[in-house]
C-alpha cells in the first residue's frame, strides 16, 4: 500500500462488487474518470485508465488474452502495470518502446467490494488504505445488486443517514424515520444510528404504539461511501444484513452496490432492498443532522471510541 504522503491528492472509492469482475473487462466511471478492471492470469485484480495509448480507444471494449487486456481497435495489449507488451504490426525483432503504456491505478478487494485509489481534488483526509469500521462484521452475501441511480453519490449517502425509508426497502417492514432511538453515536470510524421499525401487518392494530418489535440500525463509515445496515429484533439479534456502497460516477449519477444477507421474520422472507431512486417528497422533509456529523472527519473521542 502507498503511504498517505504518496496517496494525496487521492481517495479510496468503492467502485464495484468483486463478483462483477470475472473473465471480461469491466468499465467503471468514478468522479467523472473512466477506468477498466480485469483479472490477470493469477486472478489478481488490475485497474487501468480506460484509454489505449495509441488511438485512445476504450480498453474495456476489448478482451482478455493470456491475462493481459487487448485493445479492440488495433490489438495493442497491456499488462496489469499498464505497460504495452504486444503490438500486432510491430516489425519482427523490435521491442515495444518502454514509454508505450497507460496509467495503472492501485486497486484492492475486501469483503466482496473493489476499492480503487481514485485521484481527487481537493486532497482527501481519509486513511492511506481502505479500512472498514472495526465493529463491522463480514458476512457471506446471499444476494448482490448493482444499480445506476440518477442522484449525486455524496447526497445519496446523506439521504440514507437522515431518512433511510426514502431509499431503502425492508420486505414487509416499514422504517419509522421519525422515531430514532436516541442521537447518533459517534466513533472514530463511523456514525451509528437506530430507527424503529414495524411490520406492515401491525399498522391497523393501533394508530399509536408504545413498543416496536424491530429496529433498523445504520453504521455509516466516515472515510468511505459505505453503510452497514441491519434489521434486528427486540433481543438485538440481526435478522437481515446488508452492506451498501456508493460510487460517485458523475455530478448527478452514482452506482449503488448492495451485498445482502437475507433472513426471515414471522415466517416471511426478510431482505434489505433499494428503490430505483430516492423518494422526492421524503427527501424534501429532511433536516440534516447525522450527515453533518459524518462529513466532519475530525477524530472523535467518546466513550464508544475508547
């Protein structure tokens, strides 16, 4: 990994699910820049700027040949370091010039997600390597989703933190955004929140209830666009889990990556899903609080962080 001094001005971004990169190149866009992901012969993940050094054709439209990526235009091939290793019409006995290359981007995998060290202005104050909050537990996903959403990525994370029901769906359960359990809890790595939740089957039993059998917990990472989501019962045991990550593609578009561990409640399937786009009416009623805390990257010293 690069040190923080070498890293700036850059920021780790989650750009794809690990399962989305298999035998073919995968094009991604992050903060307006285009990259291509692929795996070499050893199945190691590689990332390059998505542009051939010859005629600037997108490498992502090409193919993988022997662990290197081949440009679809004139067949130039590049290895994982970005070096051009083969040119079809090069004279016999001549070597490919060393300056024939494209930029390689640092990339890692963890917990089913792909992290890319994307250049960013202004310089990031985040950690020098991608790191999820220490209290998050990895899990084997039963379902994965990638979806393009017409909404700014940084603002979508704010929506989820402030009013989760504007973008999240939980089976036959309604999320009660106006009934949080206390104030957000701040740690060094995350902002943690809890909201009341109630099965739709109980809605007609009474207009006002003093108890709720379920709760939705959110833990939004400070330095990454990812949130840990869980639906828990009265005993605190998790009934369904999800990790939701957001890639800011362009100014008004983002890609949502969702890894879910579905469960059951009351004999019915229980899973965490997303809407095609945030509910505009609910978004208009947001009064920012948790999102302001999350954007404050200063170290937090609290009882929960010690």
